[in-house]
C-alpha cells in the first residue's frame, strides 16, 4: 500500500512544475492526466517493487499518448521523482501525526525512527524504489532528489533541532547531523527491503546508533 492512500491537502511542487510544462490550457484536464500518470507509475512500482517500468507502460496504463506524457514530464526520472515527492509528502504528514503524540524532543526523535520503519512496512513498493534508486538519483538528479525527499528530511531536521534546543542532543551542525541520520535511516530501510532483515530489529539498532551519534541517553525501542 502506498503512503498516498492517505490524503494530504497541500499541492506538491512536482504538480506545479508539470502543469507549467503542459501546453493544455485546461488545468483541470491536465491535473486529471497527471493523476492518472502518477497512479499508473505507482501501480507499476507496487507490482514490481522496483522502477523497471517504461514510459510506454506508464502511458498505456494511464490511457494517454506518449506525446501527452512528455507534455507533463521530461522523462522517466522526472516521473519517478514526482512519485517519490508525492509519497514523501504523505509519509511526512503521517509521521507528524505520530510525533505529535509526544512533547518530549528526544521521544519525538525516537518516534520518527520507529514510525518511519513502520510506514516502510506498509508501503513496500515505495520503499523498494526509494532504496534502489536513491544512490543513482543522488548522483544524476541531486536537486530533484533533494526536493522529492525534503518533506521527510525536513521533518527529521526539525526533530534534531528541537532536541538540540532542549539540551537533550548535542549534534553540532544540526543540518549536517540530520542529513547523516537520514542517510543511516535509508541504509536501515535498505537492509529491511533488500536483505529481508527484521524491521523492528533494524529499527532498534538504527535508533541506538542515532542516539549515540546525537549524544542522547541510550534508549531501546519498545
């Protein structure tokens, strides 16, 4: 199940870019086609648990022509980044709901780790695509990937900053620390998705490592 089965209100940046690229003056029709293309890509990634789909397959599944596809997206990677951005936005909204159950900054950090692994179990298609494509896109499309993952990464940085401000964490450079923690989380998700490691066990190991790196008191995940 993708994260995006849960609705969010704000329009994502990828949609604005795609609508500006489209030559169709009817915004409603353009948005409907964008949704069909994104849904088609989501279904194909969920079925295969990778990004092996082709542009032709996406267009056919969405019921649009290749010409229409290229009016909205530069190519496959552009669509893939849009999918990652959409799922990241929805996942971040769901994570925030989990975090808001606690007022303690260090507990919110712990909840972020635990909830991220839980969400990954609920969205195996998204998780597989993310961990398989992350390194390639970080080299070939660094700005696009940064935009796509910003909802998740920014939420994490917010938690690190909160723990630092409360004197519960001592990360030094907050932004850099959050970036490193996010990379560790992605490595943990890769172990679960690609190597079949137990999700809760990996989440516990990741949290202990993160807590030590941020100089928090060591905490065990329940």
